[in-house]
C-alpha cells in the first residue's frame, strides 16, 4: 500500500468532483470547489473519520469493499478505480463487459457507413448491430439467440457459419476464432458467459477441443476474408477494426482493394440493396 500516493489521489479526485455531479446542492456557504471529506464519506457509506484518516496518510489498509464504495462515491472512471485499487495494494477488479446497447461513439460512426459492410460486435463475438450492406453480405447476425448469438459458438456448431467461407480457409479461421474466445475466457474468468461457451464447445466440438488444448493466443487481428455470396460469388475483403476505449465493443469494417473485382461486386451489392429498399 502506497499511503502517500493513495492520500494524494483521493484528495485530488475529491477536489475535482463538483457537488452538482453527485447530486448535492452547492449552497451559498461553500467557499471552494470540490467536495468536503464528510460528503465523500456519506456518499461512500462510511464514517467521516475513516475517510479522513485515509487522506491524512494514517488510515488502515482499506479492503476491496471499502475501495469499491469510495470509487462509487467519487464517481471514478473504470481506469481511476483500477488505479485506486493498485495504490491500496490490491489487484484491479475484473471488468465485466457486455450488454446489447451499442456505445454512442460506435453508433455515430456506424450511422455514417451505410454504403459499407460494417458491424459492431461485443467482446463475446455477438453482433450487436449491422449496416444494411453487412446484412446483405453476411446475413442477419443479430437474429440468433442463446449461445448462438456468439460467432465463437456458432463457428464450431453451425455449418451455416462456416459455409460463408471457402473450405481451404477454414483452418485459419478455426484458430483465430478459438484464440478470440480464449482471450474472452482469460479476461472474464470462470463462471462467466465466455466460460459457459468454452465448456459447451469442449463437449460438442472435437475440433475446438483440439485447438483449445494448445492454448491459442493471438493479438488483435481481423484476417483477410474470402466470402462466398450466393448471388455474387467469391469476394476477397479486408477487415479493419476499431476498438471502443472501454474494450467492450469492436467495429468491423469490410473493404475491397480499389479497382478489384471484389470492389465491383461490393458496389453491385450496394446497388441491389438500394433497389430492394
């Protein structure tokens, strides 16, 4: 525990937080900005003496429960909360990612990509939203339910997921997708939804089980994709990724090399989709 830095960090965050941000009236008698120590203590559900001793470098080593309460009282960001835990000598708490709501920044970008195949996926490989051109190219990936919402699960259990790609490309995708699930499992731990998918696949997919035993670990990567479209045939696409700052969602954008046959096919697909709409 670094008492000096912990005390300084708490003081700076308390002084930076304004009463209005935590639902408190400023009042005419408040001479300085920021919160008072007793206000932080009340917001955190602890005694003013306990919190004050932390800022005065003479408090006890706070428990994880106390740190969580202080982080909540001070409205700390996830990064600030993690830093608070480390200053107090604890490991940063595991972040639980998820939810079906597309983050606002991702939404604004996706809204400007209607003429491009693009989609937002969660940390579990669940497609949360697609552009119309992405649906026309890949199918409606938001329609699945249960574990099948995750591409990681569908890839090893649903032949339709694999049928989008040429047979010779499948082993590469096997390893990439297993590695992505391995990363989600490492991040979320036992008892998580990622762990439930892993457990189900170990039982139902010998192919997945064989790769899993090798502990597949790969860095952020979106492989070149060859997609077999039922009307346009084979398209060779490049995938660019944009990861949201909180690491919970990823925007995938599919493009074709300028002047290529695949670019012409994408343009034709966009025209067909406009006519359909």
